[in-house]
């Protein structure tokens, strides 16, 4: 026995430390450019907004920078904290953040993520801004919330002369975290506080009341001030400089804008009750707030509040469709990097036949989601002067928001599967993406609400239906698979107009046919064929219930070419 122990002891140092040598671990996804390496996005900018290429290249490098990704990790590790009072007992209702949050916000504002569309008069400015949002959603998603809200807010400011200063400050590129009055700040952050406990998405059930106080001079125009009393169940980014919100004047819902700091420098009565403990989007503070003698400026007419807010809705929904596509792109990038730089059974994981099937399937889905979101952005650039684009946007925007936001969790789940257990630990960004993925589908209108809006737009104005099929007409007759999808979609549209029960399958068909059309215009032949063989009605035998179930319609060589097309990181 002693001899055996001596032998074990003599051999233990080398054998023990041999097991400490780390081999065959995937390389981190960093040091790449998320724009120049993205075949789909870079080609789209070259087509629609070539003037924005430098903007996108610069931000693409940020998205692939390891120090920036570390900021994202830290911002989600060290969560915002509510400070209701200062150390002297004064009520302050403020939120403290880790420095990484502010660094990320400063980067987003510096690179014009919230406001490029409003700062540029070049053609395709909303399209270019969508590309920036797509890239920023591969950086950090909590900060993508305030960038998106600031983007949409400008539409609300434009209708109210008293808020012109806010429109101008929203275009600023120097982020400042302070409570200074709007006139003193280089830029502002904007929030929204709409939903209430009893109503949720039904804004007609708003219980907050508004009482007229006075009309007075405010930064060069007349502002109509009201006093608000009530609670808001969801108020994201409660440290913002100002908020759009709703209150009832009498029985009618009216829109208001609430500055956190009043013209005399005093702080408005804006009481943060608590911060929400969310499943994802952890870096971003979301809250419940109370109004009690809170002052706000009326936006638009009394009683027209929901219509006023809906004027912003197109932009918020576009941003969520784009943002979810960006999240899907990041999940795919992480999955590709992990599987191409880690080996198993004698090859890279990505080269294993089943994994190639999975990655190709995911790549097709991400490319389709990206092109659909960008198509809505293109329509947004032409809303004011092109009826076809305006009518198409009325149904394509909620359809894209519904479909992309609902597909993001499926992509995130499959990307996590590609990582195995390595993807389920908090040190890996995949875990953060997995928690984040469902969020956009419940913000600014759930899936059912988006489908209701698609159907409502069609019922309200049949020109929106005409615009959809006019969009598809130039492509018909080229591929019987596409023609079959168009016919299937037309049938579902007709049936859904008669019965709300069919609103969801109809909206999915609309999303899929728009994706198919964009792929036929701009996709590679392998991607087009794979999409039409697997995502079209009556061809379900070519696709299963999960990613990686591409069947006889595509071979491994074609699948691998799709994978290579999608690789961004090296």
C-alpha cells in the first residue's frame, strides 16, 4: 500500500497540472466589424443610403469591440438602484447606475443611434438610422430602449410649438446624465409612461386625471399646463428628462408631455414607487410612478390623446422590429463563432452535418427578418409623399413588429443550444440574449395587438390591402412557390376580414410573403430556395417544427454556403 501511495504521489504533479491546460474552447466573438462583415446589412446600405456607410462602419466596429461588450456585461451585472431620498431626507426620486451604463449611453448618442433620421436630410435617413439601431441592438439592449424612445419622441414634439426646444435637444449627440433644465442641456433622454394597472394595453381605461392650470410662455411659445394625478404601471427609463404620458380631461384621454425639471429649475412632482425586477433588460430601469400635483404640457387637442400617441407608434414599432432583428443577428453571430472555433468528432462543430443544418436554417430566418424590418424603414422614409409606401406601412409595420419580436426567442433558444452549457452561464453574453429575447414582443403592443392592428388597418382602408399585393405583383410569375404563398396570403386576408379568429395566421402570412419578396429581390439563390421550400404554405414536409429540420429540398453543400454567407466574426 505504501508503495502505491509513493507512486501516486510521485506522478501527481504532472498529471494534475496537465488537466489544467485549456484546449478546444471557442474563441470569443470580438475584434470584428458587425457592419462590414454583415453581407445583408452592408448591401442594404449600399442600395438605399450609401452616404451612411461611414456611420455604420464606425458603429459596426463598436459592436464587435471586446471592451464595449464588457461594458454591456457590467451594466447588466450591476443593476440600477432607486434613490427615493438623499442623505439629508429630501425626496429626489432618482436612479443610480453603474458607470458602464453611462459609457454605453454616451456611445449611443455619439454615434447618432437615437437621432440620425432627424439630424440628416439625406434620402433614406430613417433607413440609415434603422441600420444603426440594428447594430446597437448587438451592443446592449437596455440602452436600446432609450435610444428607440428618443427616436420616436421627435414625431410627438413636432406637433406642439411649445415643445420645439425638446425636438431640438433630442437631436443632440452629447449625452448628459443630470437634472438640469432642458435649455441648459446638450441633449435629452425621453421616456414614455402610458399603461396603468387596470387597463394595460387598453389605453382607453386610463384613470389618471388632468386639470387645467394655466397657459404660459415656455421657451418661445405658449404651453398649456395641466396638473396630473394618478399612477402608471410601466414607466421605462424613469431618470429621463421628460415623458409622454396620458391623462383624462373629463372623460376624454388626452396626451401630455411631462418635464422632470420645471423652467424655474425645481423638480417636478414625479414619484418613483419602485423599480421593476425584470427577467431581462436588466441594465435598464423600468418603474411604477405616481403623479400627485404633477405639471405637464398638453400635446395636441383635449380628448385626442390616443390618436396623438399612435402618431409615434409607427416609429416605436419599427424600432422594435429592427431591434429584434438585431438581437437575432447577435445570437446568430455568437452561435457561428462558437461552432466554427470549437471542434468535436474531428471537425469544427459547425461542419458537423446536423449543425450545418441548424446554422443554415437560422441564417435564413435572420436574413428574412432583417430584410423585412429594413423594408418597413424604407417605407417610413416615404410616408409623406408616396401613397403606396404609406398604405403598405400601415400593415407591414405591425406585421413586422409582431413576427420579428415573436421569432427572436426561437432564434435565441437555438443559439443557446449551439453553445450547450457554455451558453447558459452569466459570463457568456448568450445568457443575457436568451433572457432579453421575449421582451420586445410584449413592449408597445403584444402579438395579438399587432395582429388586431393589421386587421383594423385593412378594414379601415382597403388601399392597404391593394398596396400589399401591388408590392408583390412584380415578382409573381417567377417562381410557383412564391405565387402559391401570394395566393395563400390573399385567401387568408379575405377570411380574416370576416373573422378575427384568423387574424394571427393572416398576419404571419403577410410577414412571410413580405420576407419572401425581399429575399427574391436581394437574397442569394440558396437562401431564396431554402426560404421558399420551407416557409411557404402547403410545403410543410420540407421543414419541421424546429430549426435544423431542413429536409430533402436542400443539400449540405448549399446549406454550408448559407452558413458562410452569414459569418461575421472571424
